[in-house]
C-alpha cells in the first residue's frame, strides 16, 4: 500500500507515519515542515495543503490518504482555522477524487459536539460546536460527506482529547507543574466525566479504517475513564512529587482564562475554558463492532505514559519549529500562578 499522511510532521501524523512504515507500507508526507525523526525512505512533499499543485503532486499514485493537517485551537487564528481545516480539506478531497485514491481517512475532532446535551455521545448524536475550531472541523466533515456523495470513499474519525508519549502543547505545562511539585487545578469540583484517547489507540482506529472499504464515521476514546479530578489525582499519585489537585470556582476561573488569553498572557483557547469543567465522552461500541477495535489505555495509564515520556525528554521539549502539540505551550503569566501554588496551605 502507498499511503499519504498529510500533517505527517505533526504530533499524531508523525506517529502514524512510523506505524505505517513499521507495517511495511510505502509512506509519503505532505507538510509545511520537515522533522528530524522522519523515517528513512519516507518521501516529503513540502508545501501547503491549500496549494492545488502541491496537493495534486502529493496524492499522485497513492492508495490511502490519512488527513491530519489542522490548525489547532492554540493557533488562535480564525482565518487559518477556516482556510486550512476547511478549504485545505476540500481541496485535498477533490484532488483525491481526481487521482483515483481508493480511501481517505479524515481525522476530525470531538470539538464538533461542543457541550453535548447528554452523554455518552453516540454515532447518531447531532454535532453542535460552540467555538471557531469546532465549527471549522464540522465544516471539514461536511466537505467529506460531499466527497462521499461524489463517489470518494471517506471515513471520518473523531478522537477525544489525544494523549500519549510525545504529546505536549498545553499538556506540557501540566506535566512540568506536576514534575516540579506545583499544585494543579480543576474548575469546580472536577466531577465532570472526561475521556481521553491514547495516540497509539487512535492510530489503530485510523489504520483499521484505512483498510475497511465503505464510508463510515467513528468516535474514538478510551473505555476506562472517570472524572477530571480522578484522572489528575491519578497522575499526581503516579508522579509522587507532592503535587495536589485543587479546585477553582468554575465561572470566575473560566472568565479569567478567557481574559488572560485575550491579553496574550496565557496559552488558552476558547475550547479550554468552555470544556475543561464539562462532561463529554463517547460510546465506542460501534468502533468495536465495525473494526474489532478495543482501546489499550485507560485515562490514568495514558496520562502516566505521557508524563513519563515528558520526564525522559524534558531537556528537548522546548525545541522550536515543531507543531503546537510537539512543543510545550508558552506559559506566560501562568508561571506566576505556578509559583503561588507552593505558598498555598496544604
């Protein structure tokens, strides 16, 4: 099989590239950037997914396309969210149809559901995004459905929040605080049920979907999870640094996060203050039924795995030039809060 991974230099795209190479497939990457861990023999088409000539060259002769190009919430650029996530996906799908690509697996996001009216979210749950990133990802899904109507075989995979070895971004801040013994926070009492998915488990879904003929939509997350407080307390216990989970009043804290982001004092995006205190989880039985997939990692296990990787690689986690999820988000004024947590009574 010849596979194209768009966004193959990003966090999840890079992991998927390595998975496909290990399985013996010929792999090509389409990305604006190159990375030093691109496997030997993996071709790079360096360019913008919004450039028709670049995309046409990238999909030529390809059997399966795994589309992972995306501007993430931390980018905070609504024009890029629209032109990359929507226009770029639409262009990619048109070129895949023109080139006779057998299958496209499009990575979407649970952000398309916003704050669901009820949980668990089912395959039949109607998406209802609440911020710009979610709206852009939903519009990209609509482009996928249009492509299916035009004869292209496209499967949409919606992951819950992704964790795993190498996952940084705003989680890099969390791991740094815990490693240094600083207390961490939930909004409200932290009783909201929150589900993650390990990148390895998500890669399994994508690879299985790439080999499964016929359009489909799969919602991917672990089947072993609890509340946000329980997940973070498990991380603190695993780390053993003395870090504890504290509560902040949900409403005022969310307003503070929004204000700090607006003043460029903290690396928050709307999805963070809208969803951190809310419950959202997928029923994944349909993925098991269709693909025979079961997740390997629980919330606690994937947080521990991500944290252990951070500790082992901490010295190199500030490297510039990588994607948002492969470097630690800049803390800004959060460094003051981190210091203050050490002065709080136990």
